[in-house]
């Protein structure tokens, strides 16, 4: 197994995904498939942990623990707990992966790379303009991902235009031409749309139509509710719409890289076989 320079030879074999809610998480299936291929006798579980209890739960872990995957609402808490973060975590202020280094937790954001890889699979390797629906933590990761892809302008759309101000400011820091619009506003044409809205979000038909008519390729990051009203509108127009499953797959692969070798951009030994096994686990084959 490849390891990044300076990576501690960790002995812990326990891993888990934490969040609230957590029962829906498919991460245990993905990670178990990866470690079986790698021949690592590690365990990966799920635990319901809310933001208020995160610090105490983290402090209770012993040397048998190797790392954690973090989902909502723990990504900001994970960022604060890390003694060191990677560039993508720093750019987003969000950590979804903690490597439990003896020197202190090391934080990573693998959502950004997961979005880039998922859009690449959908045929979007680069784009000049984009729209993000929503303004939360996943939207921030989408913004950084779009920046990495070379997007020059991003329109942030939220139910309340004021809610998008922080994301627009972060876009300016990334040297993106970023603007904020409300959902019921007028929307110009873009190459790609990334929706971070809840899958059961109620959107008026005229708003859905307006977004689809000018939205390019759609990545709708939900996967429990599919199709969504947005994805259905895209498909009706003969446009490409993908769920959040490819993002989930590729961000999990990057987490495995972290837990194995301490770096999310360093490929695993026999990574193609690992990814294939994870993909089969995800679709239930």
C-alpha cells in the first residue's frame, strides 16, 4: 500500500461514519468493499453523533481507531477539531474525513474531488459557467470543485438571495465571477448546474422549467430521492442529469486513500479493482 511522505504507520483498524441522521449512510458498504480488495482487516461502522456530542465522542476514541468519515452536521466541527487540514478543507472550511494521527486529527475534504470526478464521468471535464442551487456546506464544496475545473463564472441560487452572500464572497476569493440570485429570479444559460437542495425540496413548476431550460448538465447531489423534480425536468428535455451516487463513490474512494496512505490524491495499489468493487457495492450487485 502506498503512503504519503511522513505518513505515520498507524496501527488502528477501526473506522466509522458519524452524523445525524446516519442510518441511511451507504459508506459502510463502500468502505467494506474497498478493504476486502486491499486485504485490510479493518472494520467500518456507522454511529449517530450530533454536533453537540461530537467533541466528547472524538475524545473517547482510543488507539484502535484509525479514522472517521463525517457527514452532516459534523463537517464544520471536524474542521475545528483538526490540528492540520488539507487545501480543499481549508478552501471550504469543511472536513468530511479525519485521520486519527497520534499527533492529532488530520482533516481532509474529499467532497470536492468527488464532485470533480463525478462530473467528469458525466462528460463535464471542464466548463466556463455554472449554477449552484443551495448555499450550505455541500454548495461550498461544489464551488471549490468548479473552480478546480476552470469555471470562470458561477451563479449561486438560494431561496433567499441573502443566504448566498457568504458563498459569493468565497467565490471572489477563488477569483470566480460569482453572483447571487433568488430561486424565483431569471436565469441565464450555463454549462453545468449543481443542485445541493434536499431531494424532497418543493419547487414550483415554472421555477424548475426555468432552471432546466438554461441549466446545461445537471448534477443533483441527492441519492435517496430519485428522480427529483429537477432531474425529471432535465431528462424530459433530453439533457444529462446524474444523481449524487457518483459523487458519493468518488469521495469515498478518496477517503480510502487517506486511511490507507494519508493523502487523498495518491492512487491506491490496484485502484481500478478497488473502485470497481466499490461501484458494485453501491448499486447492490
